[in-house]
């Protein structure tokens, strides 16, 4: 059972002032490659899983931005950690089935 939710908004400084969208797409690809449940929202993406595993994904995202030539990156991270009862996006959103 997952014990954490981690939401991340990644803000890379792009080479030459390029659009951040391809870089954000790469960051989301890293989440997909990790194989953890996730949901993309307009301003952040939320992942569900083991806290240490999710923090490693955050680290890989930052490293990927550097590999793509970004001189710096800001990652705004929110963590919900519940080791006793687990953490679930579905459970937290059960009262909002239509996202409203």
C-alpha cells in the first residue's frame, strides 16, 4: 500500500528562454517510466507510492533537466505522508468524482 502522495511543479530555467513545455513533458515521462500511479493537473502532477521511491523520482526529474541543458530548476513539492493508514489519491478525491 502506498504511504505517500507527492505533488510536484517543476520550473526549469530553459536554455535560450525556450518554452518550458517540452521540459515539463520530459519530467512527466520520468514519472511514467517510474511506473507509479500519477495524475497530471494544470499546475502540478501528483504521484502515489512509497515516499522514498517518489523522492527518488523527484531527484531524477531535476537531473534530467540538467542533462537537457537547463542551468537551474525549481521544484515545488508537496508531500502527504501517512505510514499507518496509507495514502490514496482516490480516497482523498472520493467526494469529487467529476473533479469539481
